[in-house]
C-alpha cells in the first residue's frame, strides 16, 4: 500500500489521482491552503461535504458532493447519523407499547406511523371491522390535521432555505394552530401515541368540534398569505422551475411516492387507490402537477392543504352524528388501558376508577394488571399495511409468532426511499439547486434512520 506525499502533508485535504484527473477531498477548515492547488488543470474535481450539520440538510443528512466549479458532477447521500433502533426496540415491547416507539420515527407525521402500525395489528387480530366508525373518523381527522402541520414545515423551511423568511413565519403560525388542536384532543402536541390497536386512546373533549370548525376557518383564510407571496413570484419561480427534475420513469424506478411522484402527473394516492379507515367515503381530489420539478411539488403541497380542510369538515359533520359511540373495541382483552379514567389533575387514574377495580372487582384489577404489564396475544402470521403520509407511502410489515410482542417489525419509510432520487435530481445542476431539490423531497431523518 502506497501513500501519496500530499496525504502525508495534509491528511485532512488529501488528493487522489483518478482516470478523470486529480480529485481533492475538502473536509473542513483547510480550504485556504487548498485553494492555491486547485485549478491547475481542467480535469480536477473538488469533493465537499454538505452536512450532516448543514441547516438545509434537515439536521443529520450528509451529502457528499463532487464539484467542477459550482456544478455537481456526483452526489452521494450518507444516512445513519440519527439511528435510534426503533424497529428493533419495538420487538421487545408489547403490541400496545409499540405505538409509543413508532410515533417517533417520522416525528413530523407521527399520526401516520401510528395509523399504519395499528391497522397492521388490527388486521393480524382480525378486528378491522370491529373498530367503531367514530374511532375511524377521529383517526382520519387527526391524519389530515397532521398532513397540514407536516406540509407547513416542508413549505416553511423549504422557502427559508432559499432565502424567503416571511413564508416560514406564516407556515409556523398555521402549524401552531394545528398543534393546539392536537394538544386539546390528546394532551400532547407531537408523538402523541393517540391511535391504539382497537381505536384511539380517548374520545374528543367537550366543545372540540366547535374549536375544530373555527380552526378550519382561520387556516383557510391564512393559507392565502403564502399563496400571495410565492405563487407566481419571479424570484421564487427562478429558484424552483426546472430545478430538481425527476420524471415518472425515474420515480417508478426508484420507488418514489408522495408529492414527488404526483408532480409527474401520476395521481397515485393510497387514500383513493387502496382506501383505509373509511377514506372511500370522503370527497376530495388528488392534487397533481406535470412539471416534474421543485415548483410542481410546492404547488401540490399547497393544493393538498385545501383538500385536507375539506376532509376535516366532513369528519366534523360525521362526528356530530356519532356522538356517544365508543372509540375503542368492546373486547376488554384487547382494549388498553382497561376502563382507564384520569384523575382530576389529569395525572393517573381517577379515585372512582381505583375504588372500582380495587374495592369491588378483584378480577378487574388482575385483568388490568395483566393487560398493561404483559399485553394481549396476537395470532401468528404476517401482514403489510400502508397509508398515505405527507411524504408518500408509509407501510408496516408486521410478523407475529403468537406472542405478546412483535416477532419482526419493519417500516417502508417514504423519506428513505425518496432520498434515492437526490443524485438523479442534482447531478449536473448547481450547488444552490441541491438545497432546493432536497427541500422539495422533504425528508425527515427520524424516519430514514429508524
């Protein structure tokens, strides 16, 4: 093994000879010493790291760029910096506890992780049809609110990364209203673990529907602020039109779904094509574009905001008619927590519930203890269940060996699949366009590195 003299002199900015000329790897504060050596021949390339600490790479995405001037000749995505082992951890927890783990994968769309997981567990249990209509409607309501809050982050940070500050302020203003709804319904703003196998954790609080109707009105009015700022804006158009191009053939080859796929003109949306939770009963449109670029993906997310509001309004109308219906399956060997009622301080069980299970029903106390500590058993088998998240198809492959916890749990995460398209989108473009292309994919690294 031989070592070049350059590598010995400066191990942090080594150069290597390739068939295309000399390539310099730039890794940090050695740029000044290296710049004098670059440019001696036309064939030289410079390798730079964009991330994993770069603000436009969404926290922990590393992009290795090979440059010729400001043109990207090669791009490689490096992942794994946020690895949490959620899938493996869930194999050592009960089926209900798994919800608390999977909700933290794509942390901007937690409800969709929970929904896919619980639909899979329910299919293995054979109780899909036993889930009450009220519980299914609440699930749809929460998913569509979550789609709005996720798109708000995608649109706001995407604009900010291209130099537009006001759109981000407006987007996070709207997102805050959605998070307030989540807090009102579940007690938490993110990672709620609200959807449970068999239904949802608790019913809507009093006056929730009037609050939701008011929120929808405010959101529909305030969404127009960003439309006025960006749609047709000359600067915005120049930064997004024709940038990050990926056609239908490229999407299908790479397994890309979500707004990136729909920007090619293909109306692929699981809510329409493979309905779940009663989506076939709602009236809404699948928003598409035919530009195959960053601008088209932006337009799709803007259009999907209004479609989500339409679905939410239909959910509220249905919930008014379903008042009093249970939100968890009747089978007390599955429903968890078992007859749980919160105390007056919102913490722990109510005194009435404790008095009931400890004073009058020893069987209820034993059953409650076994259900919470051991969990319910799921018949042996395997299943794949998928839902349409803000980033595309999020699917769960669940395998049960008949025990009280998953034998195997694996997610088909859209951010992970969609990231494959970065090279196709960016090679041959400028460095500045890489930022726009990655923002239009809207990857969430918690999902990628689960």
